C-alpha cells in the first residue's frame, strides 16, 4: 500500500515539475502581413510628437473602385449593408465613430477587429487591400464615392438640416408637397 502511494505521489510530482519546466506560453506564428497598432482615443503626453500612419491610397480613384469591389468581395456588406448604411454591423456612413474615423484608426478596426462583433482581418487581408477598403470607407458621403446609394424618388423626404429635397426648398410654394 505504501509503495502504491509513493508511486502515485512521485508521478504527480514529476507531472508538476514537467509542467513548470515548460518555457512559458507558447506562441503561434501567424501568416500574413505585420500589423502595427495605432492608439484609439486620447494618448497621454505631448500630441505634437504623435505621427499617425497615412493612407497611401487617399483620393486615388482606382483604389476607391477597388475598395468598393473588396467591400463586397470580403462580404463587409453582409454586416454593414450594401452601401455601408448599417445592418447587423454599424453604419459606416455616420459622422460619429466609436473607435475613431482617422485612416489609421479605421485600418486598425479592420486589421485587429473590435469587441462586440468586428472580426480581425489583418491576417487574412493584405495591408494594401485594407488601405483600399479604408479609402473607400472614407469616400462615403463625398462626391468621390464610387457607386453611391440612390434614394428612390418615391421615398425622398426633406433634409431635416435645410428642408430641401435635391436642392429644392420645401418651404416655398413651388417646393411644398
């Protein structure tokens, strides 16, 4: 009986020592482009020394078209809607962004993902394609947007900011409904 207990204790001790002798947490090498982190929100210290990554495809019409194509190809429209007006995921056409609307912040949202549903795409999509997606997203609500959404004429309502429908003032006799 004592021999059985000694054998059991020594085997448990050997397991415990073997577990401690491991070289720490294992790391898995990820394939894909290297991703650099950019801060989200306020950063302590002197803001004059911060250098944010800029989008190499800003205002490039070919990159905007490619970004639109990639938006549908990678099924971003599956969550954010066909023209990014929102769906299961938030609207990308809004002016207020939870994680920031600078190019580098949008890049980080795509590459690293965000809590509450945005997956990390940085190991699946090449960096240049992420930048094209950022360029397309930033072009929304601007004259440079490729394939902007079109509001059907029977659904047009007055803009609450200036009471116009396609530039026609709805408060004048000509513009009243």
